[in-house]
């Protein structure tokens, strides 16, 4: 039902959706992203920022996932490993051996044309001491990011993930630490890359939506006055405790994503859900897919997602999506691959303006969002709960399973006379990039080899595929003239959606050809 509502709202609002404004400064735009975490180089790091040992993953996985449609790899790393010390956080130099290993993964990913999110996986700490709050100073924190930013200053597809899952800290003070890191990155010459801002309470999506990390909104970007390259970093797990320990998915996360989307729209920001996931179970094959569909269909506020996790995990790790050779597990195939930007299996739908989403309930109860890793990253210590946000005494483990589900009603189309004809009526083509054809296939519809339940789904996928290709071409061409990311995601997408509406894809009672 929710899916059908989304589809109808998209079309009914198509003519009134405002085109995305042109950026005030010449810069690259970010395409829609979908990908995986490539864990291992941070193994041994616990939630208190202390370390033991790491196991960086094999780069072969990168090639495999890129072929499947992944266009972003989040690569976690440890601060102590990067500077080659467990005691000196002054961060004056980087350890050449560790940096070489890390960089090999980064270059392998960049070599596929993908983005790389560099994730400092220290939970806001160094050896249980909080950055800028009794631990490393803001200057120490800025120094390590300055060194890394200099290394990748000319790599335009790097995203700097300032910090993984900070928790139990003063968020107002921590915002100053984040600002110091942002300033250092820009001063080092990395002025065109996106920077992901972490939130308190383990960057939990519900905590963001409830305003627990609003202090981060004041962080400014010395390189861009509009803050468009400062993206929100949010996490959401779907098991009953919202911590990624259980392979069964109790919720689909759509309720949390809806509230986060409303908060993002209200504050004029965009987010990446850089950690979410589930086990290779029937519940997660359905519910994780529903969450990723929602994220992908709201690209006005969500840049994309990275699923936890691929990498150096043991085969029995609960949330593993590590392929067996070139064979993916069923979770990846069923729930993740359909929503990857470069996938031929894309079940992606057009963006719904998130300004029409109901705002979050301020009484929302929030739980912490941490994961436990396999190998040496397994955490046996008790989890300390965040005490700085709303309803802090109830945050851990009190979120009730959502009753929201995402179902698609299959309606037999009246399309006997349309077999073999292209049902995509939109002919606009910025840069000569046309919307892919949509064909009738029995009682289903196909677009670029992918089968869809309804005509509107197929037309939506066609419009979004055109948008993705258009954005890539705009970035490759320097975002100049009429071929700009803004035009691809604004005027052209609006026109394509409008064409779908005019074609009669939605009648209010059923679907027709």
C-alpha cells in the first residue's frame, strides 16, 4: 500500500515539484550512490576507541561489487593504525605501511569509477578519551585529517567521513571538534570533496531526526557557503535492538527514514545512510530491501547508502555480504542489488519530494545504533548508552518494531495492443542521453532488462536511470552549459515524471498501458 501511495503522490505532485536550484558556486554534484562497507582495516577498534589488531580486506571484492552496480565503498580505518602509535595522538606523520595498504584499497575502488568514503572508525575517542573533551585536542584531530586530506586533495571522488559513531559526549563541544577537522581538510587543498558529519548516539538516524545532533548544523564549509558538500552521516540497523547483532530484521526502517527525511528537508540538508544492514534471512531480504527502496526513491534528501558489510569478515558473521568467489549471498541479490545505481536489477523509483513527509514525532524514543564485527572487531564489553539526547534513560533497546511495510500490488495491465512498443513517452535528452525504453512483457514491464510489477514503476526506473547517466555525464563534462547536475535532477527529471503522468500511468483505480 505504501509503495502505491508513493507512486501516486509522485505523479500527482510531478507538475508542482520545483526544479533544483543551480548551485551558487561552480562545483561537481554528487550522483545517487549505493554501495557497501569494506571492513577490516579498522578491526580491533572497540566503541571506546581502543585497538588490538586489524585485517585489511582483499581488493578483489571491489571489482566484484563494482560489476554488480556499486558506486561507493565506505572504507573504515583506525586512527592509531594510521599514525602507527597507540599512545601518541599528535598525528604529525602517517604510518607508511598502513597508509600504503589502505591506499591500495582506495585506489582500487577509485579505479572502478566509484566513490570512496574514508571512515575514521574511532567512535569519537582515542583510548576511551573523547576528542576535544579530555582526550586528543581539536588540533590533534585536525592534524590527522589534514595529513589525509593532503594525500587525497586531487581525488574528487573521495568523501571524508569525519568520525564513525560518536557517542556519550557533549555534542555542542564536539561540533567544534568537527569544525576543526572540516577546516583542516579544506586548508589542506581538498576543497571539492564532500564531507560527512557524524551525529551523537552512534549517528543513529532516529537521534538525528529528533534533533539530538542539531549542533552539527552550525558547522560551516570554508569552500562552499551553501554547505551542500557537508552531508549528514546516519546509521540504522533493523534488528529488534537496533544494533546489528541479530540476523533477523524486526523492522524495515521506513518509519525512521521518513522522520529523518522530514528533518533533512526542514533543515535543507542531505544525508548518506553509511551503515545499515541485516542477516541473510527471509525477514531481512524483505525489510532491508524496503528500506533501501525508500532511501533510493528520496534522492532529494538522501545521497545514498552503504550496507554493512563486506570486507574481511569470517563466513559466519551475522551481517556478512562477502561474496563466495563471484557468487553473492541471497541478501545482496534480493535486497541490495536492485537499488544500486549501476545495477541492471534496479528496483529504483523516482524521488518523492520529502517536504510532503510528515514531520517526526518529538516524543520518539531512540535506541543506540552500533554494530559488532566478526574477527577481532567483536565487542564483548557492555554497551554504554548515550546520555546527551532526548529520552536518554530509554534510548537503549526501547524502539518498538515498526508496523510500516512496503507492499506492491500487482495489477494486470490492459496492454494487449502495446507489445513491442516503447511506453516511455518522454523524449527530452540533455547531452543526448535518452530515457531508456519501457516495454510490455506479458502482465509485467521491462526497462533495460529489468522486470517491474507496474508501468509506473518501470517509467519511474527509466526516468531515474536517465537521471543517473545524465549526472555522470554532467560531472565528466565539468558541469557546464545546459548539461549540469542541477538540470539533470531538476528540470529534466520533472519533465520526465510529468510525461509519465500524461501517459496515464496512474488512474487512481489501477494501472494501464
